[in-house]
């Protein structure tokens, strides 16, 4: 009859300790939303790392009069408040922003692509209806190409490409 040896339980404890250390080392907190951009969002590759692109996006949007609500160079994410393309006013919160078809939100995801390059995704959305009983994202629709909201997103993409042209 073989007696139980200490190394096997020790290995399990050591394994459990390693898993605990790995879990503590990972920080799942992020400023990015839990959803991905719409497939119709504008995308390009820029010749700069994520940490360099995000501040430029923030500065460009602010320079155009849009209020940036969330920005994180570490997470590669920028999000504006609701912006009325007719009145050029930003509106925060989920209340009625006025002209729904002219009120947009810009979201930017900046992801590492290859060393020194990033993939930039710019999404411009609007809400065709207001319904406080539903999540905001459920009400959002990508802006049509002929809209002023699309023009803002497209100009942001072009300005970023120009800024980081090699």
C-alpha cells in the first residue's frame, strides 16, 4: 500500500497560488464599453501607437466643439457626449437632446495593429427614438453616409490619417 506523499497536494497548492497571482495581475477594469463598434463604422490603419493616437482624437474632437466624455490612452478609447450637428451644442445624459436625427455620438476604438501602427475605428451613431425603458445602445443606429454626423466621423478619420502619415 502506498502512502500519500506531500508533493502532489503541494503542487495543487502551488498551482492555485499561481492562478491567484495571475488573476490579481490582470485588471479587467476598462473604460471601453462592453459592446463592439458597428460593422459599418469607419476604419483605417494609422502609423502611430495607440497611446499617441488617442490624445490626438481627443484634441481634434474638442477643437471641433464636441465635448469628450470618456478618453483613455491606455484602453484606446474616446467617446463624446451627444452633439447636435445643427446647433453645434453638446448634450450629456439620456434626456431629450432635441432634434434626434441631427444629434450624434462619436466613439473611437484604437487597437494595436502591427508594431508602431494602430487600427482606428470611428463610429458615429444617432438615436431615432427615445425610450427610457431601453438601454441607450439598443436605440442607436449608425448615421447614414449623407448626414452631417457621417461628415464629422469621416473628417476625424482623414485628419488622423493626415496627422500620422508616414
